[in-house]
C-alpha cells in the first residue's frame, strides 16, 4: 500500500531527499546526500589552492594600505592649501547658522 500522505522529493540542485506532508505542504524531513571523501592528495591540493588565494588577498590588501597612506597624505596637503588660501576669511560654524 502506498502512503499518499507524504511525498518524497529529490532536490535538483543538491540531490538531497525532502519529505513533504501532502495536506499541509510542510517539510517533514531532510536528508542530505552523502559526499564521497576525497583522497589525501586531493585534500592537499585544495589546501594549497586556498593558501594561494589567501596570499593573493593579503598582497592586495597590503598594496591598498600602501596606497592609502599616499592618498591620505595628498588629501591632507590639499586641505592645507585650501586652508592657506582661506586664511583671511573668518570661520563660520555651521551650527551657528540655525
């Protein structure tokens, strides 16, 4: 006899089994597909690849920090030039305008 109160569905994305109640449509159970264990050599290759990616990201961040110092210095020098040009003008506090 077939149980019509539940449906078993296999997910097309992850191949997991989903058991759904027919009347309510609620998910009753979920079984993930067992993944085969990789060989030791494949795991080592995966770790080496992750290490390379981490090193690349670190190098990019290091370069951006070097550029950051230069950019901040340029912005500071530009602000100093503007302050020298506007030295004769009195400072107006924006809160005083209210």
